C-alpha cells in the first residue's frame, strides 16, 4: 500500500509505499526511531534530529501491484508538495512531469485538510 506518516510536533510528513503488511512497514520506522538508527528511515531521522515524536500513521491506498503503488505514491507526493500544511521529508523528490500534468488538471489538485 501507500502510506503517510506525520510528525506530531511540526508539519513534517513522509509518504512511502510497501508491498508488505502496513503494520510491518510502520514497525520498521518505529524500530529505526527506537534504536536510534536514522539511516534505516528518513522519517526516523527527522524525529531523532529534531527531538520530535511520530504522529499519525495513515494507510492512503491498499494496492498489491508494484507499478500501481509507485504511481499512487508519486500522486500522493505531488498532492502534498502543493499542500501548505506539510513539509515532506522524503529524499530526492523527483518531479514526474506526467503525474504533475495529469494531477494538475484534477479537481483534487487544490488539496483539502488530511
């Protein structure tokens, strides 16, 4: 699926995708934070560097197909890049012009509160 992690203390957020069970992937981030191993999770790195705590963990899309998960992840990243209430901590956010073109014509391009 595709998921969103939110920081409890600031507007930082992370969008990820996994083919494993949602709770298994979330536990990877939690362990990285608890074991002080920020190299295992960019979201844990944010929490550890800033002294913050994890907030909401939201499953945005349940999808088994790897290619569809990647597309959905890119769409969610594009949505949140344009959302003033979030600061994405994802590494190397590459713009995907096709996703941007398709999504920018969507009525959901102007994001609402998550």
